[in-house]
């Protein structure tokens, strides 16, 4: 009885290091993989849900818009500026040396049909909505849009010309479904 | 804190000297001396803590998608189920998490009841646990109202109406709870706020529960006090590994419920939008309230029924003074052990009749079971404290462990 007790005390079973490493690595590995999968599926719930994604296209009928008029529509919670440009606005946008621009883009590359300019109406500086859509709005020094927050001037192609904004107004993905209808998104 | 324990160097040492977090962790999760004979029933404390964290994390994520307004609450839950990425998983984890939390906590309580964990010097530890149970019940009840289905609405109506049993002030209390003249939008919106708030109150009480626990350390299956360092082993790695293994088993069961039978413990009626004009034919609370619901229904008088139902939980506060027997563990108490198991079966019977219609033989069973429920605490416990004789106890935890081990080989008790 006593002997048995001292025996177990004095002769500890040798540790199989390799077996321990294997157990440790597989256990930790599985825990990390499982925890990671769980964490991702939970974090993913904060990404846009299906009903939000379903709102990500907007169709717009351009036919009521006369030359020189503008229209603002909502797409993904943001304003989209659509301007039916006049000949003089198109030519003033075209007759600019691209090299002089802060963000070098030709007018041609920013439109599908030169008559229609479609841009996201969010200033590339800090996200304000520039003025210039409504009659009576100041359109800035270049006849396009003017952001009242920090004084950025955009031209008739929605390009940044003066002020702190680094980039031109973004062009949303869109296509002409027919001559008069575009689908944004 | 002791400076001599601060042996770390480098960045951890620098931080630890100023804010002894590492010493704290070392103290409470690593070196922490723990009785060496804890069985798997001692896993349930850490499991409850982990479940609380799961509930809070999933709850916060759900709250980002849920809208507490009677017009859209039901639809917003359906949106979570259909449109939100993994929303079904998020909701099912939270929904079944409530059930798992109660299973764990009930086992934790029955563990304490069997091994006398509420006795000197752990009375406050036990009472803090009862506070946690009460907070959990309030939180679970209010959470069940949020989906604004039929069971939500009528559950809220029935439970808030319990307070109308109080004479004179009853109706005022109920109107106050509702924020109106029926369960309606003000009720839903305050329940949502409180359902979000109370879990953090639970976290606070859990912290106190742990402080009280670590004052004297865990009880153990023999109920004997720790007498020497030979009776204990460090928490890490022995109990971290044991808890980790138990967590794995628990998560398998939990996941099986979430993935294969997510609505097994719920009621289909709660997928019908709330209708204030139509009560469901068969209205029962969630399973974890059934024993108390059975006590409520067993009493033919409204006020007495309500008071007894509250008393059924509140009596737990008095446990350390109702059972003053000097032996903690039921292992060494031949009579208490039998009454204990009868009480356990009785609790399950109460839960079962709580789910049955309140008529015929079920009422009789509920009454007998209710009488035993209170007799166990108020009559049997005090009497056993005085008259129950126990045999000789092992001299220490080590002696008890070793005697168990060698009894088989030698038929000779090492303990005595």
C-alpha cells in the first residue's frame, strides 16, 4: 500500500514530447480555425444585407430633361448628378489641356454620350454635396459645381479644377438601356 | 499587490509594475490554487461565463439589425432571418443561447445545492448567484418579447399582469410597466432598452461573484476545506484544460441544437405577428420558466400564486441559513442526499406540469410538487440541520482522493 504510493511518486511516466506537440498543435489549430470561421460569419452580418444590395440599381428616364437642365437622383443613398449639357458646356469641357488638370481625365473618357454627364454628387474632398444642380445655385468658376464646404470648383465635366479636393467627381457604373433611359449600378 | 511576485521583465514587467494586470491574471487563472478533486460539475461556472459572452456579442450584432417599433419589429426579425448575411445563424445562436444559458445555470445551481457550496464562508457568493439568476430571468423574458410575435405579446401581457395581483397599487404598477393601457409600443421600446442594459449589469454581478469565489476558492466534491497545498493544484494547466474540454463538448451540443433543431425549444405561435385581439389557444412560457409557472398555476388565489412564484426564487437567498448542517457535501449526508434527488425530480415534474394544461390531474400534481418544493427548503433542510447524523469524514481532500483510488485495489481505506 505504502509501496504503491511511493512508486507512483518516484517514477513519473516519461513525457512523450512529440505526442504533446501534436496534441497541442491540432487542438490550437482547430480552435483557431473554428473561432475564425465563427468570428467571420458574425462580423459578416454587418456587411450590406441582401435587401440593401437589392437597392443598388436605379433606372432613370432622361427624356423630360431639356438641354441645360440638371436632375438629381438617389443611388445607394447618394445623389447622382445628371446634366443635359449644352454645346458650349461640352466644348468648354473638351477644350482643356488634360496636362493642366489636377486629376488628368479627358471629357471623352467620362461620358457615354457627350450630351449626358452622369456623376456621383459627392465631393472627393470630404463627402459634401456640391452646389450647381438647382437654378440659382453657384456653379463655381468653371461652370460646373462648387462645393460650399471647403471651396472646391468642378468644371462641366465634373473635374476638379480648383480647391482642396484631390479627385474628379466619380462616374458611377451605368449604361443606356434605350436612348432615353439609363440604368445606374 | 506584492512586489515580489512581479518577476516579469521587459514590456510586460514595465506595465505590470504600474498596472498589475499580469500579476492579476497569474493569480486568478494560472497559479490560482484549486482543489485537486473537482469533477465535471465544476465546469459549469466557466461555461456560464462563456455563454454570457456569446449572448452579449450576438445580442449586440442583432441590435444593429433590429428595430424596436411595433409596426416593424416582427418584419425586422424576419429581415434578419432572410436578408442579413448569416442572420439566421446569428439569431438562432442568440435564441438557443438563452436556453443553453439556463441549462448551464440550473446545473450550476443544482451542483451548489448538492455539494453545499452556499454554506459558510460562501454565503455572499451564493446570494450574488441568485441575483444573477433573477437578472437573467428578467433579461430572458424581455428578450422574448422583442420579436413581437403572438407569444411575445401574450407572454408580456401575462407576466406584466402578475403585478396587478397586488392590492391597491397593482393596477398603477402595471400601467407604469406598460407606459400605457396595454402592452404596446412604449412597452416594446423600454423592454428593448432594458434587454440591452441588463446583460451588462449581469457582467458586473458576475465580476463580484468571481471576487467572492476567489476569496475562499472553489468548494469541492468532498465539501472539505483546503488544508494544505497538497490538496490543491494550479488552475493552469489542469483546470484550463478541463474547462476547455468541457467547452468543446458543450459547443457540440449547442451547435447541434442551432443547426439541426433551432426551433425545438420555441413555440411556432411566435412566428405569427402579435395580435392584441386574439390570444393563442395554448399559452406557455419558455421551458426555463415552467417550474415557476407551475407553482403560479397550482394556487387557486391570484395574489398568493404570484407571491409563491416569486418566493420560489427568493427562497434561494435564505438557503445558507435554512441549511445549517455543518457538513457541506451531500456525499456524506445519507438523508439529505435522498431528499435532494427527490427535489431534483420534483423540479422536473414541476416543469412538466407547467407545460400541461391547467386542469384535472395536472393541477393536483402541480400542488403536490409545489408543496414539496417549499417543504424541502423550509422544513426538511432545517430539520436535517438539527437531526441528521453523519459518519466520519475523510481527514482531508487528499485523503479522500487517495482512499477512493486505493480502495479498489486493497479494500482498505487509506483515509482512516
